[in-house]
C-alpha cells in the first residue's frame, strides 16, 4: 500500500508544484547572484576607468607644465617687453652675465613659475658659460656640494643632439632631503649666436601624484601605479618599489582583480589601477544572502501552496472514485453529487447521468431477457411452420406428379429449393454457384407466370463459381429487370448475368433488354426514393446496397446505367473472397 501512495495524484501535484517553483527559483537565484557579481565588476571597472582617466589628465597637466616652464624660462620674455635685445631673455642674460641684477631678475621669474603650481617644483639653472648656477626650491633645502657635472645622465645629455630629456623617477641629489622626483632638462642656447649657455632642469616631487589622487579612496591609492615603457615602476605608494620591474613585483593577476590601464599622453607611461575581486564579492555576498532568504521563503510558499492545491484538486476526485465503486457494486441510489464548478464537477454530472442511464439499461436488459425467453418459447412453437410448409408443398408436388401436371411439379420443386435456400442459417456468404442456382429456380417460377418469355444468359467463368458473395443480392436485381424492364416488352426478354474479375475485385453485371429508365428515375433510385419491398414500385435495391457496404465498406456496391429503349444494367463491385477464407 505504501508503494501505491507514492503515485497518488495528490503527491504528483505536490511534486510538480514544488519542482515548478523550486527549479526556477534555484536557477534565478544562481543567475541573479552571478549576474550581480558581473554587474558589480562592470560598474567598478567603469568607475576605476573614470578615476584613472581623471588622474591621467591631472598627471599629464603637471608633466606638461614641467616642459612648459623649461621652455618659457629658457626662451620666454620678461614682463617688460621691449624691442631691444636687453631684458627680453632674463635667463639667457643671467647665463651671459651673472651679475646681481640679472640674478635677481632670473630668480624672480623662476619663482613666479613655481608659485603658480603649488610649490611642488624645483628649478635648477646650470651655467655652462663660466658663471654661477642658480637654484630655486621654495620647500626643500639645496645641497651646495652636489655637482651635476659628475652625473652620467648630464654628461650624456651634453654630448647628445637632443634639446630636451625627461628623467624618470630618481633621487634628486640636488636637494638635501634626497627626495624622489621626475625631472625635465632643456638646453639653453643663445638666441643670437646659438652658443650653448646652460641647462635648465625642472624637478617635480613624485609626491605630486598624491595631490592628483585626492579623489581616490585610501585603499585604491595603494593600488595605483605608473609604469614606464621599460616596465619599470615610476610611481607607487611604497617608495621601495619605485625603479623595480613591475612584472616581477606587484603586477596584479587579472583573473583575481579588476584591472584598468590607461596610457599617458605626455610620456610613454601607463597607469595601473586595480581592485581585488574579493572586495567586490563582499557586496555580492550581501546580495547572495538576500537571494537565498528570498528563495527559502518562496520554497516554503511553494510547499504550502502545493499541499493546498493537492487537497483542493484531489478531494473531489476521491469522492468521484467512491461513486465509481458504488456503481460497480450496483448501488446506484447511493451515488453522491459532487459540488464543484471545475472539470471534475462536470465529469461528476456526466457520470451521474451515465450511472442513471446504466441503471435503466440494466433494467431494460433484464426485461429483454424475459422477453427473449418468451420469444424462444414462441420460436419453438413456430419451428413447425416451415416443416408444415415443406410437407404441404411436397404433397402438392406428389399430387401434380400423379396427375402428370409437369409445370406444377417443376414450379413446386423450384419453390421448395428457393425456400430452403432462403431459410437456411449457415452464414451470410454463399458461393456464386449457389446464388446462380437460386436465380435459376426463381426464373423457373417466373417463366410459368410469363409463359416462358424470359431467357437467361450466363457469362461466367468456371473458376469464379466457387468465390463467395452475400446471399440474396442477385434476386432483387433480376426481379427489378423483370417487373420494370421486361414486363412491358411485347417480345421475349433477355437477362444476362456476366461475372468477371477486375484486379483484386470481381464485377457482377445484370443486364436486360427492357424499356430502360430515364435520368429522373435513376436519380430517385440512387437517392433511395422508391419504397422498398412493396412489390410494385419497390425494387429492393436499397437493402442490397446496404448489405454490401456493411460487409465490405463504402468502395463497394451497385452502379446503375440505363437508357430509354435500350435496357438497364446493374453492376455490382465485390471483393474476391475464395471459399477457403
């Protein structure tokens, strides 16, 4: 019994409801969780990209200002514009003639440049014309003992043809604090003679990037780096990493981080900004917990809903099963009405009607059994009637024979054969030979009536005589030919029965040379408008057509072809049925 309970509709409904709700909830929960993670990663990627772009713009501005300051300082005009050579180039004037007045003018103009840029710049003017150097650094003390001429980069720069050079992050030896800085050096030539007068170096503390990164969060600042074209770290919060190879130290794996890279326009540098995916999943975990809570609530709701639905649906079904059991036991009066407006209710109404009808049918069958018993008793009494008829016809035949009335003997003998053929109950199919013999007996009787004016012709192959056909289908056609075709004929009538094969079927044609039928009469014949079995207007064809199609189906039956004055032909199409089938 336990095994059958598992397959009840109630449990099926519960399983289906829970499955239909749980599976989508489970799929939606997982999909929402991973979609939220992807969305967070995309949003953070866009955010980091925007921050990196803004930072790059600021860094490019500072680097551009370095180059601009060096250009303006070496070639720019003073505030006192004049057409004369004197006073137009303060820096070059100082390098040519390093007196106090020119030194003050050069110092002031350089200090003005520095003050406009938050004092993060230092400017060093190295004199190659035999005069003194000039250093401007508002926030850092100058180391007077440092000699730039001993620096390898400086020597190489003087021998190169390049007018400018940008030095990546390095220790600024010109300052006593030895800070890390990015420097830009430019050669200063005399505008008149083209002679090399000196070199101006604009140094910017690498800490200027921290000013630029004020809009970055504290955690992101430690993950912001600048890499040069040689994959060396130009900037990092950790000063010890500056100058080391990026790929060997802190290159973040992109599979575990959201990485954003942006190239700078002023230098062949690239900024890197990254965020670990673990920090993103922290927000995703909160969403995941919310999704799991929602999924659990929906699952509980699905369980309660499935139990309720299964109870609502199966309760009428259980009542319906009890009604079926009552009907099986024959207890029709105890069948209950199920009050439900759904399909089960309609089914119950139909079943109740069916049970009442079944009850009436049972009562009718009982009554019919009683009537059948009575009919069998009557049949026993009626069995004597055919025997009495045969005996009476036999007596008539014997008396006619004694009186030498040969026609009466012949007609009586044919009538006895026809009665035996019509009343025997050995099946509905007979051989063609037996059907043709019955027609011969029938024609014998009719020729007595019509004074031997009817001639019969048989065009039948011997191989077809043993095929089987429905009994008593040729006599109505022959009868129709006699009464409606030959009766009004003044000369002798001829009826031809032709049987021939047609593929897997056979055709039986009954043709007469009578008066024929018009089109209207044929239509009435086909549409069954004649009265059947009246002996006058009835021709019995409807019964023959119905019996053939009941036996073999719609493709088989009778076709009529007739013309006035040329006779009528009835063609019967039957399947080939051999005697052994």
